[in-house]
């Protein structure tokens, strides 16, 4: 395993967070093997759609945005998370929207992880 990330869907409390593990390789829906060095945010979105907790809310990887957040700020806002908006993610959690075409390693460094914090907010979109 290269990374273990805690994710939360916008509008839920932190006790609903779930973990996504990323290995050295990833097999996409087309059965193509992708090395971690080439793993993009779009691959992670595809991976998320395999989780029932995501499928219950989102049916298409193009109908979600991912935000990398500052896990310490998430802890500070623990009691307010359920009422957060996308603007709150940016303004109060130091959120950075993750671009699907960028490498995942642009956002997360293996040796700089808070293993217990929330790392990613999943935001359902209508487009």
C-alpha cells in the first residue's frame, strides 16, 4: 500500500468517513494496469465509484469534485462539518480542488500524511 486516505462526503459527519487505500498499481475499469507514478485524480474518482457509500450518492465519476483538505482544520471544525458548503471547504478547511488530469502525487506525498485525519472531501455535483 502506498497511501491510505480518509474521505468524507459533503454533508455528512466525520463518523461517516471511509478509507481508500492506494497500492503500487491500480487496475482501471478497462482492465489497464496503472502504476502509482502515473495514477491520476481521475483514476481515484473511478476507484471511489466502486464503493457502495459513493454509489448511494453519486452515479458518475464526472458528477463529483474532490477537495484535498487540511486535516488539522477538519478536526477543529468537527462539530460543523455536516452543515458545510463547498465554499466552507475552501475557506475554512484550506481546501484545494483536485484536478482530474493531474497526478495524484501532486496532492499527496507518501511521507507527509496524518494517518488519522480526513484528507479528501467528496462533493456531488449536478454537471
